C-alpha cells in the first residue's frame, strides 16, 4: 500500500506543474491472457491454455522542450501506474497468481498524428510488485521439496520483479482535448533470475480508455517522422568499454546466488539522431558453472571447474538513442564457450554419462539445439545469446550501464556497472 501511495503522490506532484510542462492524462482498462508456460496452466488445473488477466492503468505523459524528444517525432515521456489481476478465471477463488502493481516510465512515440487520428508505439520499463510468490504460497514444510502441492505458485520467486510493457496505440480525438485511446501489447514480469523460481509472466493484452490533452499539447498539423537532414550534423563514431556485475540463482532448491559479470568492448556509428549501430566483443563470467558443494545435480554440470565459468562472444548491437540515454538488444555468438561440451538435455543417455564420468562432447561454434527453450531447466544454453542494454552517458567520458543477459526467452542474469567512452 505504501508503494501505491508514493507513486500516486509523485504523479500528483508532476501534474501540479502542468502549467509549465504540458501534460496528457490517460485512464485505461485492460483485458488479456497469460501465455501458458507449463507452470501457470498446470497450477490452475489446465494444460496449454491461456489464463485470463485484467487490469487498469493511470498514466501521465508530459511534453518538455527537449531536443531529444523532438528527434523522436515530438514524442512524450511519461510515468504510469498499472494494476493487474493475474488470475481472472471463473474459478479464480484459488487466487494462486495474485495481483500486481507496476509503476514504470514510458516513451510515447507517434508515427502519424492528425486532427482526427494518431497512431504510435509506447515502449516502457519499470518494476512490478506481485502479491503471490513461491515463498508465500508454500508452507515452510513444502518449500524446497520436489513433490509440491498444487496450490503453490511455481512461476514467481520474489515480490519485486522487472516490468516491460510494450504497446502499439491509437487515439481518436473527440473534442475539447478528449480522445478515445485503444492499444494492444506485450507485458512481461520476471526478476531476471535473481531469485528462483522465475518463469515469470508474459501477458498479451488489449486496452481501451480515455485521454485528456492539455490545450498546449494539441497539434492539428499532420506529423511525420523527424527530418533526417539532422543526421548529417551528428554522424560520428564512438568506442565504449563497460564493466558490469550482478548475480543469479539457478535452481530454487539450491538457495544459492552466484556472482556474474560482463566486460564489453564496442564501437558504434550514429546513423541517425535516434539510432546507432554497433558491434563488439563480450566477455562473460558466470559463477554458477563452477563445481560447488550441492547434491542437486540439476544445478551444475559434471566435472565443471572455475575455468568453465568464462565465455567470449561477438555481437551486433543496434541501439536507440534518446539524448544521452541509449537502449538496445544485442545479438551475439559465442566463440569461446567451454561449457557447451558439457551441455546435454537432461534425461538423455549422454546426460547421465556426463554426470557419472564427466565426459565431454565435441560441438563446433554452431550446432543444433532447442532455441526456444534454451537455458530453461534441463536444456543447453546454445550458441546464440542476447542482451538488453541500457546506458546513460555522463560527463568526463563516463556512463552507467544496466544489462540483462538472456538466451532468447530465458534470462540468465542481470548486472549493472560503469564504463568509459571516447
């Protein structure tokens, strides 16, 4: 309750300055479904079925006179507070999934805007606080046991989770600053493997609501993407070196957190004031691969040593630019990956052999694997890795960075740190 009150207070403080910073107000209702993941659907007594979810949102989008927002087609930057009822089924009296409150920041980028119609995208990032987790639905006697009661939430291991709301929106102005707003998007909640279990939730949802625009934010002139001639003023190369550190858990029965870190050396070309393209070398350290004192074979690979914790790869790094802030998804391939020759799907004959004898396979740089389940329990990570990377550039050629390393659909670890650029 305290978190909700603080967020509402912040929204009120921002709203109080509407006379100096034009603000749009939006109130929306949402309805959608949680993608089946083998845990949510089984917990609710169904199989491969989507679980209904409903919610509501209050948002403020403001229009400061920033060149960075003008570069984004006169975009707005905003804050929002979302509410989700995560189990909206008719037999929801079990209430296994609980509720979520999610404050976040977003960028509202119009693709096209006229007197009677507007369409654009609304990407955001924030955090979500979920009421039902593994640790408050399982009794102390049930926790860390293989055989679990059906009323235990096995999808979420922490109250705090990251929140990624990404939506496509349309607005239909009515009169006097009021408009009808509809949207559809993908909403993700998980803790980045900081605490297991961590399947998280993927919600696909539609939205309908109303929006009120401050008089000074209305624009009856048609709006198209920003004049690309500004590109010539900003084309440049940069080289950046970043160091980040974090941690992750692998299996909920371990009760252990392992140190992870990343070093990135990258070169970028600013192709447009809102976009840069880069590439570079990534060095990863993951302490979860070192041999350790545990009897849960699911959590380590037979014969692994400290030397197997290191990986080196190369990646292509497209990033969007908002002033001094950059955000992008990097796609990489491991060139040095000693652990891959110990990775075999659990249950196979080769898997048992690895446990017993510590034998190694002989995989090349590219090899076949289940890319959609990569990194999930019992599945190899594979040769493809991805990273969500956020950077904010500071004076004196410094920047701060937060990153989330993943194997497509499975987050490996979250880290944060510093870097330098020239």
